[in-house]
C-alpha cells in the first residue's frame, strides 16, 4: 500500500519561529509537492520538486523554502512564521496519480 | 476567473439518489483528476482521466476534451459518500490546478 507520511498532524508555533514540516514517501516517486489549503481558496501549490536537489516555485512560494536531499523526503521550511501562514499543509507525491499525506494543521500565534 | 470551476459548491442529497458534480476548465490539459477529501483532511485520488469514461464501483467519471468539461457521478449515494470532491487539472508535468471543491452531504 502506498504511503505518504507527514511529521505532525497538529503544530502550534509562535510568530517569528522557524518551522520545519517533513514529508516522506515510500513509493520511489520522482515528483513531490507541498500545498496549503485554506477555506474558500482551495489547494494552492507552494513548491514542488521533480528530483533530488531540484525545486520549483509554485503559485505562492513567498515566505517558504524547501529541501530535497533524498528522493523520499521533501521538507517545507517557514523561515520566520507569521500568522497568515496558519493553514492546513498537505504534501503529495506522484509519478502520474497524486498520493497525499494526511496533512499538518499549523497554527501560528 | 478561476482556471477550474466546479459546480455546485454545496450539494445535499438523500441516500440512494444519483449525484452529479461538474467541472469546467479553461486551459489545455494532459489529464484531469477527481479527488475526495473526508473531514480530518486526508485526500484520496478517485480518478485520473484524459479521455472518455472511467468507472470504479458506484463512481463514474467522464471527460469531454473538446468542451473542456468533466463530470463525476455517484450512483445509489450513501451517507459515507459525504465528503468534499475536488477536480484538478494537470497542465504540465504533474503540476495540478485545483477547483475549490464541492461539499457533498448525503442524508440517511
């Protein structure tokens, strides 16, 4: 059974903190994605990666960075968390069909 | 205007009813995806299609490339079908653009 896991289901951080969200997939997929999901706005792409050490900006990359040192792991970094980054963060991997992780609900206070 | 438009935004049905959710898009695509999201956040891929029709159990997805339109049908709906259904189009290299979703509630 295919699996995408995320490091936390719920996370509470303070404004200005550095936040790491980790995503691991066990399907040997080249493509990995980070999305955020907000009411009324749907899913929006933050960053994606087609291969190890490769990254591409999505639609809303401002305030975020990513790291992909190994094929199975794709990390999303909030360098200095702000309250407008409170959201549900979803990771996905794909070769064709996308497989999603369970999501991390991040609250920045 | 969004590149992917879904209708309706909200849908309430009685158990057993036939349900249709529509998706229209305005860009060239290589594939269209239908996704399901239950309360709690998990998203599951239901279908990926680039032409014609696919069926899985009580779910049927169709796409008309010329009209840039897809439909998701649920036959004999059940309360466990209650979820958000999301249409997404693949415009290049697995990069998806999403509709806002349709909240389906099936009452017993």
